[in-house]
C-alpha cells in the first residue's frame, strides 16, 4: 500500500487559479494509490468537465478516485437532501468513495436510518462519515453515535480525521482507540498548537496509529504542503506503511 492524496495539499495553488485537475497532473509517477478531490474547490461552471478529466487521469494512473462533500449528512435529525445528487454524481463519474461530515448523529430515528440504508443500496459508491472539529464529535457521544449508525446502516463507512480532534481538545490517539474497528478511511495530518504542520513537526503520534490500522484502509494526506515538500511527506508515509 502507498499513501493517498487529498487536494488540500494544493490549496494555495488552487486559490491562485489552478484547477484540481491541473494540480493532480503533477502527481503522475508518484507512488500513491488514490486521490481525493474537494467539492468546495471546483468552479461550478467547469466542474463536470474537470471531473471527466480527473476520472481519465485516475484511470491512466491506476488511482482510486474519492470525493469530499463539503456538507453534513444529518441536520435536525434529517438526512441531507442533496445526498441523492451526490450518489448519482459518484456513479456517473466512477467515484470510488464519498466523504461527508457526520453532523449531529445523536438520536437519529431508526426509521430515518432504514431510509438511509435503502438509499445507499441504490449506489455502488461507498459513503463515509467524518468527525468534525466541533461539538458534534465530542466523546464519548460521537463514538456511540458512529457505532450505532454503522450497525444500523452497514452500507456506511467512517473516515477518521486525525487532525480535527485538536479543535475540541481531544487526543487523536485516544479517539482512534475507540474508533479503530470502524475506520474505513484515514485522513492524516499533524497539528501543533491548533496549526497544521508537516509530519513529525507536531504533537500527533501518527505512526502507532498507522501500525494499528487495518492494512486495507487508505491513508490520505489532507493538509497544505509546499510543492518542494510533497515528495518528502509522501515518502514518510510510504516508509511507515511499508514497515507495518
């Protein structure tokens, strides 16, 4: 297994006018397995064209394609009304996985979860929910909500974001111990004083978490990286993955 890349690594370049597709072309021949694009970084007028280009790029380089939805799955006990549109998009562009923030996952009615399960069965894509850097992810309520959700909606998965815990004064290593068994995607970043830094320059003991992680779970770098440091960050993760 190799590292995977979220287009957050190119944030400044994209803000300066480059597209996600442009940036991803710079990763050709890198030892990576998957890429994840971000919905909020598309220009809506060219999104379809860009997704086609990214899909072809992934096909040519044997990369898996993931998509980060900048929304929440649940709000006021209800399923996001845009979910059907995202599932259709994923099937249309051969996207392997969708990621969405959980939102408030507590006290969701069983009938609502049954409806969600049926909706997900209409698509071949895997949808995962992610912990957020806010009160929706406070422990232990979040762990309980995720385990209940994935039990009642087995079509769902869970994306563990190792950085978001710092904004709610939680340790990612402690959270991972409670969520390791349901983690299907891993978003890796290192944090120092609530600022994202390069790996091994922050507080996160990330290697022990990767060592405990199921070997089939993709590990995405999801933080801005200067172009001259991308090779190094990929190499660090690939070395850690190869030593498991």
